[in-house]
């Protein structure tokens, strides 16, 4: 019902765009319109996955899991807003690992003294997160080395190294899919909520909804990005804060709600899979695709994150989640600690805007 009611923001955003309404209102309404559209994309993907089987279903979820955010970032990249694009990458990882995972553990832990999940699966994802941390830190250290040690212009080699890094990340992601969905599926175990759902939509209807929702997301993302400069000035926010906090919240809202709901039903395997798995998708699939898209659009994008606070937050979040996830059990205090880290980082990202 909420998804249907929320669709009213789609035509409202179109009216604001074509009547050249206030940029701030266009930004807010477009963001609100993205929420139900992302939810419908997720629902259509689930319906297609139920009909296609586990392997193809897993690939569908991998492809469309972060489609809304990829579209938003891709449009921002086409507009040359590289700072927003990079901030949305790290922001999505941070929000999934700290806000979503923390909230899921906290609310689930209020109902259950302890909650348990597949330790082998969590350990694999924690290891992949470590690879993610190294891959996103290395380009920054590479540029620092080129500049400080060799005293050369780092731009060309930094971009080339980022492209090489993107290729490695895509291969690692593909290997992870093969491992989880084919060769070691039994060891990791299928996340199951205890119910065997039957598809309620026909294949054609689900595909049509997916195409329509994806098109709607693309249009709303265009409106959102086009009004970004006016909105940030009106709200007194930096583009960095919008990219690292607001855009990830909008783009991943449907997944965020799903993870928390599963945790509250004591289905922590699913909550862990959504929260950590979505972060891995962003780092291993979305970020490399944006690098490749930049080459196609003539807007070269590297994976060099210059903000030390951004890199420190990324490393801290991955280390914290490794500590929480590896033992296969959680309680509400662990969730509270993850939420505290996210609030601290969010506050820092908000106030750092005064430094330009």
C-alpha cells in the first residue's frame, strides 16, 4: 500500500520539472519518488527470481540489487559530478554496514536475547569485505606514493591503476557468485525464511514492472541530480554530505527496510546477506561499472578517495563488522555500537562541510 501511495510523487516530480518549479522541492519530491520505485524494482526482481530458479535468481538479484543507486551515480557521473559519485560509493558501504546492519541487530536483539546466522557464509563475506577495504585504499596510497615519493603527475597512472583495480574487483565478484551459487552452495546454506513462496505475478507482468520501474528510477534520478546544486545550497549542505549520506539512504531504502524486517523476525541469515551482501555489490560491482562507464562517457573516473575521514570511516566500519559477524551470533549491544559509529561518522561528514 505504501509503495502504491508513494507513486504519487512520480507525476508530481514531473510537474515540478516541466514547470521549472523550485529546485529544492524538485530534489525532495524526486527523492521521495525513488523510494517506491526502488521497492517495485525489488519486488519484480523477487518474482522473476522465484520463477527462474536459485542460480538465475541469484544473478538477477546481483544485477538489480543496487540498480537504483547505480542509475543515480551514473547520471551524476555523466554530469561530471565525480565527488558526488565517489561519496555515494563509500556512503552506500557505510550505511549498509553500520546503519542497516546495526539497526537490524539492535531491533532484532530487543526481541531475542541472542540471534544466530551461518558462520561460514558470514566469514566469507567478512573476508570479501577485507578485500574491498584493500582495493579502495590502495588507489589513494598509489597516488600518494606517485606524488610524494616519485614527484610525478599522478593523474594518468592513478586512473590506469583504478581501471586495473576495477577489473580485479569484477573478477572477484564473479568468483564470489560462482562460489556461493554453484560450487559451495550447500556449505554456505540458502537463506530461507522458513516459508516456501510461490510467485504471484506472471513472468511477463513482472518483467514489465521491472522495466517500467527502472525507467522511472532513471527519470527521477535525472531530476534529483539536476536539482542537486540548488537543493544543497538551499539546505546549507555540501554535495559531499548529500552524496555520502542522503543518496545512499534513498537508493537503498527498500533493501534497508527488508534487512530490518527479517532481523525482527529472527531471520538473521537474510538480514546479514542483505546488509553485507549489498555492500559487497557496491564495492565489487557498482564501483567498477562506474569506472568503465566513465571511460565510455568520456568522463574518466578513478577510485582515488582523497578525504582521509572517508577512508578512515570505511576501514573502521569493515573492521567493526568483521568483529561482529565472524562468531555467527549477535545481541542488541553490538547493533547499538555499530549505530553509534555511523552517527559519529555522519556528524563528522556534516560538520566537515564548513572546511570546503
